[in-house]
């Protein structure tokens, strides 16, 4: 049996609100989900596992129709679905009454349940959210039925407010595979046994690295899994070092080069580090125009010659301020000295 494990698709999300690429990112999330359905067909996948937060919020009827249409294009694949904390089952949720395709299995119970798929000789277990937060560790005592079959648990959570998960309990539970959702970065908890697939597309600048889904195969009682990247873009944190020779134009060239090297379609958080000439200031607004740049953090410090400044401003507040700090300074004292001198010089117009 071959399966695909995905989670946290967040259809309807529009990452990076206010950015020029926000609307495009919203469309790309749908496009990537469609690409996974295409992969399901091409790889002849028997079982598609969706471990919560298929939608970013309560799904609209038209969105459910679109998703269900995609499921009808893979009639030979069983689709097992649970609702997460974002698309939880409100009292008036369209999830509850929607007429799903025959190949769709909705584990929409508020308590832990199991469904047997005869064609695959597999049991799929899971529960769905009926509120945005659940603080009970529902999965701690989950165990498979004593049946000769493949046993797969779908679970969504892993923090204090969204079904806390104690991994040692899962490791000892006896399931053949545990498909996890809610944590957006992919991670293997136990080799070929327990994994977070992560979100299909990264949804904010903290979700760096590759994103995609997990492809698995169950043969003779053994599971083998591999991660399949499929996201259209990545968030990349790019650190650019400056010195007292760096100018605004040379800095712009360095950022352009970095963006080209890492891929112009990716989205960047730029951090400037190092020293700069005391008379030089950088202009973040100009830097943000050099690509898909979400934010620029300037952590550079002016390269002041404190001995020269002390002699130049001897007998003034600036000279006394420099004398106040010891020659061997802590990082915090150095930062205070830099900021203080910068403020004092600016107040003098220097």
C-alpha cells in the first residue's frame, strides 16, 4: 500500500498581507494542493492522509466543492480527513453536511474513532477539533485494535493549547504509522513510524526550509517514508555583512547577488550585520525593492574611532561619555557606547 501524508494546507490563507505578492501566494497554496492531487494519480497512491487544517478558516461551500472535485479525480485513492484547530467543526460548519465523494473518509468525531478500509486491509484512526483549542492529551492512550492489518493514526496537535502530545506515549502505542499535523516544519519523530509532514507551503517568514509532503509505503508489515518537497517558494533568512567601506550602492549589489544565488522567487528576510562608516546610513526602503524582500533589519554599528573622538571632544560631554566606559567593554556596554555617541554627534550636527 502506498500513501501520501500531508497536513496544514491552509487553503484560503494569504501570507504576507500587504506585500505585492500576497494575492499570488494565496493562489499558489491552491496550486500546490492541486499538484499533490496530480502526484497522487501519477504515483498510484492508495491512501491520501490529510491531518487537519486543510483550510485556514471555516471552509466555504464553493471551496468544499472545489476540493471535492479534486478528490473525484482520484477515484482509486481513499482520502482520510480530519479537521484541525483552524478549520474546526463549528456547529454550523459546512463540513458536517457536505456530500463528499465516495472515496472520502471523514473522521469527524469529537472522540477518537477508527474506520476500516477493506480494499487496503487498513484501519485509519483519528478525531477532529470542535473548538479552536483543546488542552487534553487525547492521543496519550491511543492504541490500535488487535486486528491483523495496517494501523494508521491521524493526529493534529503538539502544544499546550492544541492536544498536547507526549511522544513517548506515541512511540509505545503500537501503530504502524502516525501521521501528524499542526507543526508547520516537517520533522521525523521516529524513523519510518512517526512524522510531521509540515505545511505544503510555508506561511510566514519563520517557516524556513523545504516544505512538502511525506510519501510512504507499507509492505509486509513495514513502513518506509520519504519527504517530497513541492512548495513553490521558500522563506530565506539572508545575512549580509558590511564594513566601513560599504556604501548604499555596494550593499544593494550584494543583496541582488544574494537573491539571485538563492532564487529570485523566494521570499527574503535581510539582516545587515557588521560595521559601517560613522557617517554612513543605509536606506531599508530602497533595499526592499530589490526582490521579494519582506523585511530588512539593520544591526550594523558605526565604526567610530573612540580615541580620536575623545581627543577631538576633550572637555565636552562627548569626551566625558567616552571616558565613562572601560577600555574592556561587555557587548552591552559597547552597544550603549555606540548608540550614545551616535545620539550625541547627531545632536551636535556632527
